[in-house]
C-alpha cells in the first residue's frame, strides 16, 4: 500500500507545486497504512490539463470555441442529413449517428475541463466520476463499433451495388445502431462496475481533466491486476473485432476498385471511402498511441495531453472532414445556404 502511494505521490510531484493539495496527499500517504484503516472517498479532485495560471485563460477561450463549433458542426450535420432527401441513404444515416456520438462524447468531459480552467482544482463527486467514466467508455466503444459498421456499409455499396439497398435496409440500419448501443452500455457497465467495486480510501487526486480509467485505477487501495486483465481483454476483443471488420471490408473494396475499368468509377468509389478512412486513422491512431504503451508516470502525464485529441479535437474534425471531402454533403450545404439568400 505504501509503495503504491509513494509511486502515485511521485507522479503528483511532476504536475506542479500546489501546497495545500500536496499536504492533503502527504497526509493520506502517512495515515492510510492499510485498507481497513481508511474511509471510502466520496469525491475526487481533478487536476485539469495544466497548472500554469498564465495559460488557463487562453486555453479556456480556445476550448470553449472548439466546443461550441463542435456542437454546431455536428448538430448541423444531423439536421442537414435528416432534412436533405438526397442524403437519406444508409451511409449518411450512420454519419448522423456518428455526429450524435461526437456531440455526446465532447459534452461529457469538455464542460468539466472548461470549469477546471477557472479554478486551481475541480472536485467531482464519487457518483459523478462513475457516471463520467461510464459515459466516456460507452461512447468510445460505440464509436469503434460504428466505424466498423460504416466500413461494412462501404463494402456492400461498392462490392454489391445492385443489392445495396436490399441488404442495407432501413430496418437493418436501425437494428445495427440499437445493437451498437446495447453492446456499448453492457460493456461500459461491466467495466465501470469492476473499476469502482475496488476500494478507494485516498488519495483522491486524479491527475487528469476527466475520470479516465488509468489515473483512477492508480488511486485504488487494492490490487488492480484482475481488473486490469478484464479491461485489457475487453478492449482487445473490441479493437480486434472492429479493426478486422474494417480491414477485411476495405481489402475487398480495394480489390473491387482495382478491377473497375472506368477511371471515373474508381475515383467516385474512392471518394466515398477517403473521409471514413481518415476518421478511422485519426480515431484508432490516437487510442492505440494512448493505450498500447506501458503505464508509467511519464506516459500518464503524456496521455493527459494526447487524450485531448480524441475527446476534444476528433469530434470537431469529423464533420469538417465529411463536409470538405464529400461532394454530396458539399452540394447539400450549397443548396441550403443559397436557398436562404434573398436573391
């Protein structure tokens, strides 16, 4: 127990000098010599992204702007897809679901991050931490599954164009989205339940701007090996399943495109895939970089900044990627914008 607390305390020193909080942390290190002598914590303290006061004001304005643009971009994409008849296809239906997920994903952690920029340390209740982790995990898993379904959709559209609307029926699309959320809720509840079933008796300082799994597990007052194995196994299963679907789908797509005799047909087929492939690379690249390396104090501090990319930056990039690279979306936007002009 003492070794775990000393290790966590060393990580705290790397964050910065906040005298009052360090004293509280040291108090727990000295007093909590066993789980039985400790009281279950009722709240956690989020250190935030940075402790440099000079940067907080600038970062607050920057992340507030990103958050507002994210909401407007994704909600605008949803409205455009559901009001434009030419976009009433399975591909754009899944894109609207992705936009909804990105809006939710960003809303779970960004408000707390903005609040943290205005204070030296932002508290979050134990229940609030559980809810935040559960929602982040839910939407993270759901996005992985959705990207795999979108890859399969491109496979059917390009490799079996005559059967596309028969296979990817409206009913099947709704069933797939329902299955995604059912699996995500079940997996999120399982992982979050195992994590917070562990005793947390102090310290209660989370070296992050939201309740992410690695920094929260570091605060557990018990052996986390079994829980870490469960988390790793679940994550490996989801990632291997979704990445396999994506790779196999695009392997067939690539073979089909190479067999096309018309350059125009090849260009059109590729244009419908590039936006999705870009999002897949950004999403999986960031997550693999974060979670496929050994956990250490240095990587934990590094991951705090890298996680900004997939929790804050990715949700704003997705609608931009589709609107700038997709001809159908650009045409729909032009029609909507020009239709509102008085001349």
